[in-house]
C-alpha cells in the first residue's frame, strides 16, 4: 500500500505542480518560496520544535500553544509550517520574526526527506486534521515525537480514510500521540487504528485563544470612524457560492432595515477581485476597505478585502454570520465572534467542528439556519431585539470561559517530551 501511495504521489506531481503554477500566475503570492514545496530552500535549523498549521484558522488556533512553547523552551527555534500563503501571512502578523516559517513540502518522499534534513525537528506538533503518511513515517523512522494537537476527524471524512485503512493504520502506528478535541474524535481515530494507550481527550485549544485587549476598542473605533450609527452585520470567511446568497439576503433585509450595512469578508484573498465584481453586478452600492475612503450613507456593502482584520470587523458588527457553512465547506471558527460577545449565526454545514457548533446551538449561544430564508429571519430578529442579541453574545462568552483548559491539559501531556530541551 505504501509503495502504491508513493507511486501515486509521483504520478500526480506534474499536474499538481502545474496547478500551483497556474494559481501563481493568477496571484503571484503562490510563487512565494515555491521551491520549498518541492523540498528546496528550507531554513537551516537544528533541534527545532515544529508546528504545522494548514492555513489561517489553524495558525490562529495554534497561537496559544506557540506562546506557551516559547515560554517553556525559549532556547529552541519554533518552526511553523503552513500550506497556504494566507497562513504564512497570519504567522507573520501574529509572531513577526520570533518564529521561523516554511511551507510544508508536497507529500512525495524526496521532498519530505529534504525537509527533515534541513530543519532537524526534535518534536512535531500537527494541528487538527492533517494526516500525511510520508511526513508521519518521516517522524517515526527518525524517532521524532509526533503529537496531533486538538486532533479531529469529521464523520464525513471517515469513509475516505477507510478506503486507505491499511495505510492509515500503518501511518498512525509510528508512536503518535493523539490529543483529541472530543470523545467522538478519539473514537474515530481509534476506529482507524490509533493506539488507545496514546490517545487522549484534551479538548480544543481554540477555547484558550487570547483576544488582544485592544481589539474590541479598536473595532469600535473603526465602526465609529467608518460606519457611524448604522446597524452592521458581517458575513465572514465566505466562499464561492456564498457571496451571491449573502447579497440576496442583504437585499431582503434592506426592506425592513434600509440603513443596514453588510460587512462582507471573503475567506481567500485571491477571490477579493471576483467578489468585488459580484457586488458590482448585484447593483448594491459598496465601498471596499482598500478604497481607503469614507463609507457613504448610500453604500449598502463594505467589502473587507484585507488580511488580518476579521477580529476588528467582528468587533464593529452587531450580528455575525460565520460562513463556509451555507455551502459544504464545513464551517469556520465560531469562537472568534463569540469571544467578543457578538451574537453568532451559522449555516447547516459545520462538520469541521461539529461538536463545537452543536454545543453553541444547544446552549443558545448560536443560531443555525438551513438556507437564505432562515438567515433573513435570524438576522432580522437579532437586529429587532437587541436584548436577545446581547444575551446570545453573553452566552457565547460564558461558553468559552467554561471550556478553557485544553492548553493546560496539552502542556501536561507534552511535558515528558519537553524535559531537558
């Protein structure tokens, strides 16, 4: 099975490289350190601690862990790898030059071997969902402790993993420690062959995220500066297919709230231009963040076409819809707006963090809507009942506070591996 897997990685190398090059011609940020994808140009390190986080969400989730490690082992370099350029930008924004960054290599043997030779990790911490047979085996044969942090497997992905069950079982056999988000996640890992003695439920370190104290103040200042007294709702981290729905919802909301402003924030920067065109085609007057001009009273939409400002935009909003959930992407981070006391709405697709979404909904800290019509109703009701909106926001903050502690449990689990480092 491993031989066939490696053969497949080489067979898809050329078309995958072509795909990456095409993306680069559309957005040159994808050419950033392109050689690292193929195993060339990694920073030369020794005995670093390696944290892998796919993109923005995982980097943000890893932030409290990175800071805890920096305090615990200050003499060690911390290397964060990402897949996406937006993840790289998030690393720079959060940590500056206090950590090293590289792009994770494509999953074929010589690139993986080159990564280990150059960076020399003595511990690997993989965030959430990434299962890469060659990277995991690379840790195993080099006796590098590997920990899956806030590990989760969505029910939707289990059938796909089962098709490769012998390879997955072998992949999970390399002394891997699984720090699962929930009991159900742990059970899914065990069903795929994880070692029960090395599988623990530590919770989700996203609950231990630290909201910068100035964020809410800066967000309110942004609102006063740009939006004035207008009611504002945000649709954050939208994907292709969602913006059209959101714009239709906003047009319906304007009937009852003619002064309402939609703050629309696409998930991926390479789509900013396309979303700008969509708003223009909708006929709704709009202004974008990068226009650097005042929001006119007639503007119905504000396009958030910058990186790293979503927390500010949440703080400037009355109601938050967390996207990636009206289309089958799996949903994004509900904790970020909840931490600021903003009432949260999500769509029907939450399989990326189903347990968290279900907890929020069960405790009245979030509303789940099935479609555009229900989203119109939910936003309308929260705008019309500020007391109910505040209560939902309060419940979200209380839920976060009640579920803190995953980072502490994780650090206890890591302590034997960190001793002497």
